[in-house]
């Protein structure tokens, strides 16, 4: 059986990669992928803590499934916004978003 610490190390690594990617990338799609990594690390934590703290219950798994649903909806809305931005200014770099103010 795999120990809980290994799952938490993977989750922590995913969280920090997501945070690093969000703050260093200038492309809106790369930033969206970084946010998804952060949300997936939270889902791993829900499932792991549910399994190790409450093995017979499913609350953590239901939270993880709900979070995955919210994440999918958030991704769909974000991609729609990014497509709309691309149609207007033909670029999805963050530094070029000031052009939309004019």
C-alpha cells in the first residue's frame, strides 16, 4: 500500500508547478493550464484525505467530483473568453490585453 506522504508530495509538486506556471507565463492558455494543475492538486488532496482518514466514506470523493465539474465549467468559460479575445486583437498574450481598453 502506498503511503499518504507520496500522494501529498505529488500533489504539492503539482501545486507549485501550477503556481510557477501561472506567474511566469504570459500566454492566456498556458495560464489556464497552470490553474488547472492547481485545481487537480486540490482534487488529489480531497481523494487522499478521504481514503486515509475516512476509508469507508465517500465525502472526499464527492468533493473531488464536484471540484472536477466546477473546473470543467471554468475551463469552458475561460476558453470562450480567450477565443473572443483572439478574435478581437489576434493575440492571446497578457501584455497585449491593454489594446482592448481603446
